[in-house]
């Protein structure tokens, strides 16, 4: 099959754990308006009519879906800017290590490095997570917003099978082990007051990757909760990302 001349750049957007595409859709059209190819895959077990679709799904399947979208995008683009939210940021980091010569840069929003949950990796009760999953088969989820106007958004499932949570935790641990191998430019966005991913995740990540100091930065959002692209500072976050991507591809941002 013959393909048109590849664009110098493309963008891959990766959503978070249990998330719908609605959680990141605010990015899609502004990125397309830059005139570059964009992919926004739905990962295995996500976006279904019931969270049961996630039961038995492991992190390798989420990684495989993102990797397939990356490879398809590479048919249209020479280099890829990977944008990941929460768990999507972990997958982005993995792609940056696997495809160092093809990933241009990363944009990591609320990267799930250190969770607020006491059962998560690096937290006091993590040792009990597998045991908990044997007795509790589903975990209720809530969505917190700083802005009341954001409450019409449905960014993720209302609950999640606990075996999927355990696999998500495995992905966190795997991702932490390879941070020192990440050397591409990285732009991190994080919320100072969110209750899902601890704000210190941003500094842990920034200090752990091998990217040159001049090519990594953190932007703090002062009011938002975890769902950055649905909450009250969504416009601020989207503009910051579009400005960053515009700079990477050498074009002027269309958002003022």
C-alpha cells in the first residue's frame, strides 16, 4: 500500500485508567487544527457499556493498543509527540523508551506516578492490594471537580473490577523502573490540590528521567481536580499543550 508523504510530526493521545475518550477529547480538534495527524485510541476494556469489560484485562493489553495506534500513526508521521493523561502518561513513558528514535517528546498530564490510595505502589498498604482483590471484586469510583460547571462530563466508569486495579499497579511499578531511560523532551502538567494522584508525582518524575534539565518542565494548575481536561482549568491546560506542541513542530499556536 502506498502512503502519502509523511508529516514531520503526529500526535498520539492516550487516556487514563477506566477513562472514556471524553476525558481527553478537548485536545483532539485543537491538535488537528495544527494540520498534523492525530490518533486517540480507546484502550482495551474501556468505553464499554459496563465496567465489566475491564475484568480480566491486563496492562499489557492497554500497552498493546497504544503501541498499535503509535505504529499506525508512524505511517503518517516521521516523529510522534505522545500526550498521556494519568495512566496514559505511564504508557507514554514506556513508548518513549521502546521507540526513542521515533518519539519526539512527551506531554504528561497528572502522571500516575504516586497515587493517593494507600493500596497503590509506594504507599503503606500496597502489600495488601492482591489480598484485597480476592475479597472485593469491584471498587466504586467517584469524580471530583473543582468547578461545578464540569459535572456534566463523564470521564470514566462509575466502578472498576479490582483485578484491573492490581494490573494498573503493576504498570506503575514497571514504569517507575524505566524512568532513568527516558531522555526525550517532557512537559508535565499537574494539579496542586487533586485527590487522585499526589502532586509530588510531578517532581518525582521530573527528577527521575534522564531528559536534560533544559528540556523538561512542570506547569502547575492551581484549582483543578484529576480530570484536567473536564475541569475548570481545561482551557488553560489545552492552551498550554497546544502552545507546547506548536513549539515542537515549529508552528504558531492558533489558541489565544
